[in-house]
């Protein structure tokens, strides 16, 4: 896990914070994270395990190993099982839960939209409507709905609030046979720009950013390397990245993402890349 020294005001801890009386309740830092059951999302969740955190993970499947680690780290963990191809259910649940909790328990509140998926790798002319719909629902519609629920329910909260949307370089650079994924990430980047404009007008507006996390050795990379070369002209590039050791591990990528989230200038640019 990240050292507390890496987590400044608004995300983690501050060494200069006043001491609390023994009878005074401890305010905790709230994190809501999607896609936490595997890959970089799981690594982010593992690195957020700390007694002063409350972590809500929203994924299609729960992760028992994460639950065990949370118990050992004395972290309050909730795993909400939702298929994010229907974002209405989890976003409504989140909004209601936040409204019920109110601002009192929290020192900060952060939403991390990490979940995403690559539809079958093929030219758009071969794509099935249901595959495109699912990719856009998971990668664009659900994050937008969750952002709306989070920001709406916490609008009057005075503590630091952040939204980190995990984007991709493919949201900024077109690639053949990747129309669905590229469109979802490009949409994420642009609605984050709109969110930033909205929040800048509010007295306690949230800091928001859509961040490309670099190239990570996850199941998505396996899917890209295993695609048929005749359907995916860029397959060889992904094979080379693996062969040349240019992929970050999920743990390395998670640490870079959380370091970026902890930066004092987080949100200065609404669209960014962890690589600078």
C-alpha cells in the first residue's frame, strides 16, 4: 500500500492535521471504485486498504481475497455486485447511499471510474449491435451516470471531493478495429471536460480528471495480442510491447495512478496522461 506520506489533503492523510480527542469520532476518507475485481482495478483497491479509509467497490463479481486483505488491514470494505452494462442500478444505489450517509463521517470523498471493456476486435462494419452497446454502456454510460450520482449527492459537502476517470490513449488516438473502445474513452475524456467546467462554477466544486494510465499488462492486453492479425492491423505493436518489456504491471500502474490522484494540482487539467 502507498505510504501515508504520499497522500495529501483531499485524498489521504496530512501530518499536520490536528490531533483528535479520544472521544471524538474519526472522519474517514471515502473511495468508490469500479472494476475492482481484477487487473489494475484490483491493484488500486489493494493499495487503498487502510484503517482510515472506507472503500466501496462496484464490480460484476466480488473478490474474496480482497475481502480477506481488507479484514487484515482493518479497512471498511463494501463490495457491491453490479453489471455495469446497466449503470442505472448502481448509480441510483450510490446516490441513495451517499445521501443517507451525509458529509459528517468523511474527511474526503473520491470516485474512481476504472471499469471498461473491449468489444470483439474487428472493423466497425463487422461489429454486432449488442457488442457495441455493451462496450459503450460499460465504458461511457455507466461512468457518466455514476459521476452524476456522486456529484449530485455530495454537491453541498464542504470537504475535498475528487473524480478520477480512467481513460486510455485510445481515447485520443484512433486505431483500426477499435471503434467501440476508442469512442467510449473519447466520450469519457470529453464529458470530464464538461464536468470540470460545471464544478469550477461551484463554491466547493469537485476536482476531476480523465487520466490515461499507460500501457498495462492486463487481460485487455491479452485480448489485443490474441486478435487475428487480418482483423487487427496493430496486433504486432502489442506483441512487441510485451516482448520488449514495455508493459507496466497492474500494481505499478495502480501506484502511478494513485500518485497522480494525490498530486496537489490534481484536476488542473481535466484530461491528462500519467506519463506526462
